[in-house]
C-alpha cells in the first residue's frame, strides 16, 4: 500500500511517516522544507522513503509526482501552521493552505482512480468557545475562524467538502486539537517554554495566560490516522482531540515545576489580537466510527516530551534561534496594537 504524505518533514507529518514505514507502508513524502520542515525528523527511515522537495502551491510539479507515483492514500499535513506568522505574513497561508490544498485535490481527481484522501485540519476552524460552559465543538458546528491561519484552514475544509459533494471525491477530514511531543518547532508554546526554561530565560505568556487549549500527544494523532485508514467513512469529518483541557499558564507552570524552576521566570506579554479563549472537541464520533480515543495522559506525554527535548537540546536551541527572531518582531507588533 502506497501512502503519500504532504508535510512529512514537519512535526506531526514526520511522526506519521516514521510509524507508517514501521508498519510496512510504501511511503512517499512531499515537502517544501520551509523553516518548519526538517529532514532530520525522518533521518531514521530516510533510506526507506522517497522525498520530493516541492511546493504544493506549484501545480505543474505536483501533478507530475501524483501522476508518476499513483498513491493509494494521501495524508495531507502540509501547511503554514504558526498563527502569529499568519497575522504578520498572511500571504503564504493563502498560497499553501488554500491553493496548495486545491492543487492536491485537482491532481488526485485528474490522475488517480481508487484512493483515499485524508485532510488534516484543526479545531481552530470552529472559532472560540466560552470558558464558563461545559460545551464542546461537534463536527456539525459552523466554521467561524478568527485568525488568517484558521480562516485558511477553514477555506481548505470547505473546498475538500465541496469536492466530496460535487465530484464524490473520496476524502475524510480530521480536525485536530493542539498536538505536542518530540520534534515540534519552538515557535509553539510547549517547546518554546522548555527551551527558555533550559536556558534559564524568561518565558513569554500572552495576555493573562487564561486561554484554554486541549492537548493531544502527537503519537495518539498518528494512531488516529491508522484507524481512519482502517475504519474511516468517506465524506465524514472527525474531531480528534483529548479531554486534557488546560489554561496556557497552567501548562507553563507544569513545565517549570517538572524542570525544577520557579514561577518568577514567567513574563506576561501583550496579547495576540483575536486570541481565541477556548477550544474543545467532542470526539464521540471518532470513538464510534473509528474506535479511537486519546490514550496518553497529559502528565505522561509532557514527561516524555520534556525528556526528549533535554536529550535533543542542540536541535531545540538551534530552532529556538529562528523562533526568537520572529517572536521579538511579533511582540513589538502586538504591543503597538494594544
Ligand atoms: N501542531 C498542531 O498542534 C496542529 C493542530 C491541529 C492541526 N494541525 C494541522 O496539522 C498539520 C501539520 O501541522 P504541524 O504542526 O506538523 O506543522 P509544521 O509546521 O510542523 O509542518 C508543516 C510542514 O509542511 C511543509 N510545508 C509548508 N508549506 C509547504 C508547501 N507550500 N509545500 C509543501 N510543503 C510545505 C513544511 O516544510 C513542514 O514540513 C497542518 O495542516 C496543521 O494545520 C496542527
């Protein structure tokens, strides 16, 4: 069985690629290798896969690869993923997340016969939830995205859905909550916090840090994809999240505690404009259709994650340098807005 993974050198895509190779899939990766992509994430199985370094927003190159490779399954992770970057530099999000997704759909429709297209989306497409009520997003809820990132992902979801309805295109959409684990770029909260704490530097926290996110260990998400390949129903959308709802400040304090540092390192900064208060997913449908639910507790996942970054400090600090440059730019921008 041949599986093509877009964004297979990214944080989540590489976890799937490593595991798909172990399971005996014939794996082909498409990745532009932007600042967020890194071949080292798949070095342990590099000899066993084919990697095409191309941009999915360039149709000509993309269609040739799809025509030549003729995959049975496409798992579409490739995207621009950093919300802050989408606020300062939204253009790339439109090209990659919307045009790139459209190109993939077109190429699959033109050149493939029997295949399954798994589109990776996010809980952020639903917009935000109130903090004080015990409600969660269901797959049938309307999409009301608030950032250029989530709007570009919601646009892609709509286009995928339109292909399903119009052309009977064999796609399944997964909407994931915040993933964390080894190999995540330190532009994101958990590795950023770990990196700064390891350097004994202040840890920036947006606003009052009371925003709530649901945390899913990346390997649990990978397992969900294998379940979708086995049991997923064409045309369906599945929410893939956990019950581990945490305020950002709680996450930061937990990391400080596990690394033996005190809370003086926390530094509150200007908030991100349009910062959603809370996301939470109802995952009942994934359990019923796929037999999937999150297995790794936040406690256990976070311990494993911290251990990995401590052991791979060199990689983390190399990536932190890039992240810090952008972080200082965006903080200046937000402080001018507030
Ligand atoms: N990380 C999360 O918490 C999270 C949560 C929900 C959904 N998602 C979704 O999951 C997917 C993967 O997220 P991630 O955190 O692993 O992202 P990431 O930023 O770590 O990796 C993205 C990958 O896509 C590649 N890429 C970017 N633009 C490209 C282009 N134009 N052509 C080809 N490749 C390109 C990058 O080089 C990189 O390897 C994304 O679609 C994202 O929206 C992520």
